[in-house]
C-alpha cells in the first residue's frame, strides 16, 4: 500500500492525464470501473466553477456504462479533494487545448490511444488494464521500493488509510462514514445513508488530511535538476556551473543551471512580454515555426514539469519560471 507521500511522488512522474487519474483515485477511493465510467458531463458544472470538493455520485448511470462500476448495487457519494480537483482542471485545460471542446457524453478519461494517435471513438471508455499499467509505471518511475506490487486497487487502500487516520483536529471518522465512502453496502436500515446529507459528509471529508507539502529542500532540487541535465547528455555540469558563476557572480546555482540548460539545448530566450498571464497555459510559435505550450510556474513545481517534458525558458524576478514544451508532445 503506497503512502500518501508515495502517491504524490507517483503523480509527479506522470503527464497531466496520469496525474489526474492517480490523485482522483487516491482522494475518492473509486474502483477502477467507476473511475472509467465517469463522463465529463457528470461533473462539468462543478469543474467550471470553484467548488471543492467535487461531488461524485456512484449510481445506476455509471453501472449502465460499465456494469462493474457500482459493485453490489451500492449507490453512494464520494469526493475529489483539493489536489485531485486542481490536477483534474489542469488535465481538462490541456485536453481542451489539444482537441477543443469536450462533449458531456465523452468519458472523463479517454483511452491513451485517443491522445497518442488521435484515433478512435471519443466516447469509448479506457480499459481496466490500461489504468493498471499507468499506476504500476508511475510507481516504478517514482522509485517506490515495492513498485512491482503496486496496483490500481492499492490507491483505494491508501484512500482507506487516510479515513482511518482521522481528522486534522484529532477526531476520528465514524465507521459508517468510512464504509459508505468506500462504497460498501450498509445494513438496510441505514440505507440510503447519506443521500440527504451529502454536504455534511463533504464537511467531514474535508477535515481529513489529504494534502502533502513536499519536504524537498532547495539543495535537493538543485541535485535533481543536475541529474536531469546529465540524463540529457550534458557533460561536466558541475564544471559548467562554476565557470558560469565565476563569469556572472550574481547568479545562484538554479539560475546558472537554467542558463546552462537553455544554452546546451539550443533554447532561444523568450521575452517576458510574450507570455500572456491571463491564462495559465497558452501557445506560442518560435522563430523555427514550432508551436509551444508556455506556462509560468513556481520553483516548487519545476521538478514535476521537467519530468513531464517541459523545458526552462527563463526565470522571472518574482521567483516564477517560464517553461515550455512542444505543443504536440506525446503523453508519457
């Protein structure tokens, strides 16, 4: 069973789609079939607003799409928390950027092939095995010691572990609440258990400790970026850093690394004014005619985006970093 820290590390080693799948599963406890059965229209209004948590209703609609989605015919509510919802909105923004609008009857998570090859019916649901492979691949890339034993169902166990830990104020969640959120059938006298009190259950859910703030130090981040640079074939990184800092003593190690990466990879600096801040993600065309996705991120987000194929363009004075990647970059 992956720890909460393991799961966030797994998510950070995925693309937008994989990150959203892992965090949504972890923070909802949804079974494989239930997650695959969700359609965009089921939660569209919530995603377009600022609602957190996002309410998920597992009911006969999902079962009509994938029979295993509502096990034992137990209909219930669960939720996507803050981190899952943020990852999901980022994935939706990316998906709209690729294909334009998303129809309400399209699956929330399209099959991987629909993105890789742009083929097939966009109303076909992803397969059970594809989500299993995604989770195991993420565990391997995150270097979890027992990654071979991590399965999609492992995320559901991790969800239950958060329920068992209790509230951030030290209180404990009632057993009936835990069983209900797991989608287990309750004694008939208690059914429908929370159907009329979903807001109360949401309040209790939000009192649980879902978040995770990385404890990675700046020194560790620098080492991770150095490792990333070496993986790209950039030799003598340490020597180049020292030489650049000698020539430009006002630079710190991160700034020097950014300049080295741009120089070695042949990235032409973009002026700050070319990045429009009204949108978190936008497109720009370089002088070579290649279209890029641009994004402005914080230092804390840098390593995750480098893992997803983004490149550093420049550091801004407000501690933000401009990054980009080729617009048609394939999903990992």
